[in-house]
């Protein structure tokens, strides 16, 4: 991956505003677990020229907007240090229950078609209604528009998410823990194909994030940027 791609990665959170407002609402009862498709975006086998990198990223962002407009892409954002794998670039979460179909959506990304990115998809099970994010974004936008003293600007922010080997008891505890807006089971994502417990942490500093980790599991912590509305998932 060239320095040109690394320079544009922070732009992810600036375009997340385009992603969530168009996605459809969730009809699942509150608190009922359901599946989504979680995609890790990693550096691909192709090292592009500067011109190719610009073309890839323009197509990447346009494709994200398209997928959001049809109600499929719910969450997107760049992974930042600390990262468990230096090739990790970002994540997608799709409103899709079939991993194969979710992967097909991810691989429509022009950067993936060019080999600049590689997509790896997993089933993600959570009781958080992730498709509530569009409503939260629209409510936040309405508040900004109603108050002339508040800048009409979408805000992204830093979070951390953490992973550990799946354990039923730990998963239940994490889901109830303060400061954990999203918690769920990431199927087959462990190094040996085992399941992982994956949680988002409502913290902008790594030290604070680590203090919030539920006791017990051996956690791996990842940095991530995304919508400030993600924090509302645990409200």
C-alpha cells in the first residue's frame, strides 16, 4: 500500500454522513439478536500508482454512497492504530444476513476490483438495532438545522473496538457493560476460524478504552473512526 492510500484513509469518517441517512430502518423487535455482515477491508495485492490510487478511492467513496442509498451499507469507517494487523484499512457493516451476499456487495468496490483492497466477510450477530443509525443521524441533522447557533456539520469521532475469543458469559456481560454501544459475535473471524466477541468502546483515548474493557477475556484493541451516533446504540 502506497503512501497515497494511507493519506486518504482518514477521509473515511468525513464521508460516513453519506452512508447512514439513506439506510432503511430495522423491523426487528428491540433487544432481539439478528445477523449482519461485517467486512474487514485490508490492503490488497496491488500497489497502485498515484493516479490509480486516486481513481480507486474516488470509486470507493462513490460506491459506498451507492450502497447506502439502496439501504445496504450501515456502518463504515477507517481502522487506525492500534491495529492487530497493519494491513487492516477499515470496516463495512451491511444490512444483509447472508455472508456471500454481503461479500458480493463489498467486492463491488472499485478499489477491490483493482486489487488495492481485499474484502473478508463474516457473519456478525448482535442485539443492537444497527439500522436505527439512520434515524439517529436524521434527528441529529434536524437539531443542527433548527439551531442557527449550531454549525450544520456532521461530526465523526474516534472510538475503539476490542475483540476476544468468544465466550457466552463474557458476551452477555459485555452487552450489558457501560460504555459499550455495540457488542456481538463475529463468526469465524479468529485466527483458527473460531468465533470472536467484538465490542465497540465509547472512548476517544486508548487508556480510557482499556479501562472500560470487561474483565476476563484476553482483549485485542483496535482504533476506529465513525459517526458520533454509534455511541447512541447503547443508550
